[in-house]
C-alpha cells in the first residue's frame, strides 16, 4: 500500500507538471495572439492615419473649404494641417483622429455649427519656431524685439494665438456680425 501511495503521488506530480506545461503553452499562445493583434491594429491605424492626414482629405468637408483656401495663401502653406492641429506624440495621433472621426459624423449627420476655433497647442508653434522640428529647418525663429519679448510671453504662459491667431489661415470665416449661421 505504501508503494501504491508513492506511485500515486509520483503520477500526480507528473500530471500537474504536464497540466502546468499545457497551461503555460496556452498562455503563450494567447499572449502571442494578443501581441500580433495589437501590432496589426497599430499598423492599420498608422496606414489610416497617414491616408487621412493630408489637406485634401481634411478639405473634403465643406465646413473648412474656405479655411483651407486661406491656408494655401499663408506662410504656413507647406505645413500639414496636423502639424498645428494635433497634440504631439503617438497619443496625440489617436486624439486627433478621434476628434476627426467626430467631425466626420457631424458632417454626415448635418449636426454641426460654423467652425470658430480649432485645437492648436502652443507646443506645436514652439517646436518649429524654436528650431526643434527637423522637417521645417527654415522656419522663422522666435526672437525678442523692442515691441515683443517672446521669452516673457512664454514665461507668462500666454498663448501664441493671443497675437498670431490667424497666422496659419484666416479665422472666423463663416462667423458674421449678426451671428446668423451660414449653414
């Protein structure tokens, strides 16, 4: 009986080890599958991101056609829309595209109002105008003048848009003085 007990314990240990290997193998497959799925989704997002990040795509909604026409005549005409209108970094890409998807739904449903403000981060302005964006090496660099001290402006957390709101393109194109919608 003692021998039978020892054999049973030995078999139990072997069975547990085999189950452990099987469970570990299953988890490896799950983790690998999830990893491959995430990489595939990210690659798909990147393709969609670049396909929808050009001015021709943005201007396909009539709400901003006049803004795009104004942009084409500005000093920023070589700057892609998202260089200004997207927060920096990978999460900024997700933020911009989620916002853009919302704009598409508003456009398709007709549930929108005239655009008067867009999201522009001062970090985007500073990245180019402090010389940190290698894509735009000829960007005009910030400098202090007798009229404007950009260093103090930045230190006071004033927005670039306080003085330069219509630099990229005209603003408030659809907004008229009697505040009637132009839809």
